[in-house]
C-alpha cells in the first residue's frame, strides 16, 4: 500500500477501506471517519486472540543544574609578600613626600 493510498483512506467516511487476504492472513484497513485509520490483522490458523501491551513510564526529575558557586580563595604566601612590599613602598614614598614638604616650609 502506497503513502498516497494511506492519505486517501484517512479522508473516507467511517467503515470504508481495503482488505488484503493472503494464505490465511487477513488485513483490514478502514477509515475511522476522523482523519485516521484502523488496522486489523487476523490469521485463520490461530484463534482470535487479543493481546494488550500496557507500558508505563515514570518521569523522574533529576537535578542536572550546574552550580555557579564562587569558591573563596585565601591569598597564598607569595601574594602576602607582594602586598606587603607594595604597602611598605607606598608608606616610604608618602613619608619622603611629607619630609620634603616640611623641609620646604621650614626654609622660607
């Protein structure tokens, strides 16, 4: 059965369709009248039997979010030494500027 035939079947009124019979296998394809089709397959060698397969799914929610936590870092020894040297140099420069300013004012 071609795709075009499937599309045409879905447009027919309910109950209209096709039947294929081959070596005891019967396939009936009928329009359901609502844009779909019903397919029934039976075999003559096996009694009519209805098998219902029921599948349940569970939706489990997993927390897959990534955290953007900021980790606190303590400054290492090298950073302490560099910071201390810069602070001492700034204090020395400020002290020299104060001395120079005071010496200028005393000579006047």
